[in-house]
C-alpha cells in the first residue's frame, strides 16, 4: 500500500517538506469528502499510527513500512493477511 508519509500529529510533521501543501489538500478535500460520506474524516495526513491500527483491525499482519530515497511524500506498506 502506498500512503502519505506523516505521523498523524501536526507537531511531529512540522519539518515535513510538503507538510503545508498536504495539510491544505487534506483539510480542503480529503477530510471534507470523508465526512460528507459519513466517514471518519481522517484526511490525507492521518498518519502511520492510524494506518497500522486500521490495517491490523482488517486482519493484516507483519506490517513493514518503507520509504524510498527519492520520494519525500510517501510511505510504502508491505503486509500479509
């Protein structure tokens, strides 16, 4: 799975090179679309912790998170079910 690299805590994402842009998109689109469809309203910056929690709840195990040197925006999740 590919997802935005973030912690889910604004104060821990202050040095993220794309943080301001990602939070803007998250608030103006992702979160509002989710809430409009009775979702949790997590937005794009929901973070690794919440992603791991929801993946575990869905039955995935051995969750590993990787980053690529050339990609400052994404985490890559490898897991099994």
